[in-house]
C-alpha cells in the first residue's frame, strides 16, 4: 500500500482548552503511524468557529481517524453526527471509538459525542 492509498488521520484541538499544541501534534503523529494511517496534519479551532465546519473538513479530506487530546475538545462543541463519519481517538485515555459499520466492540458502538 503506498501513501496515496493509506487512510487519512488528522489531529484536532480546540485551542481555547490548551496552552500549547506542539506535544499534541507529535502524539497525534505517533498514534496515526502506529495505527497505519497517513497523518495529514493538526486542525486548530476555537469556540468562535462554526462547529459544523469540522464535519465538512473531515468529509472533504476523507479523514478516517480524528485524534483529539480528549473528548472535551469535541463534546458539546461539534454535532454528535461526527462519530458516524470518522473513528475518534482520545489521546487522554488511549481509546479509539469506532464509527458504526466498523469493528463492533463487546459493549457495542458508543457515540462518544452523544449527550448523556
């Protein structure tokens, strides 16, 4: 499989919630490489940007794995539909939430962005 055929991974951070993104970008690159994805970069956002823009970005760039520092960077900030478009990896706990239609874990599919 060459680089053009690899599935895409992207990091995402809400800059309102962190002091620096340098370590986050490095960690996201490591996770993408370990899981076999082509890392296409870190997307930075603020709470002032329209949340739906992330869904468009994920769809446009065929992002199959979105890597976030923790779910607080997404939950309540972007539509829960995002978890149907891409797998989401939470760096804080080292867990990947698969989207429906992929591998089904024992506990079934969990939408990490759903309001509980």
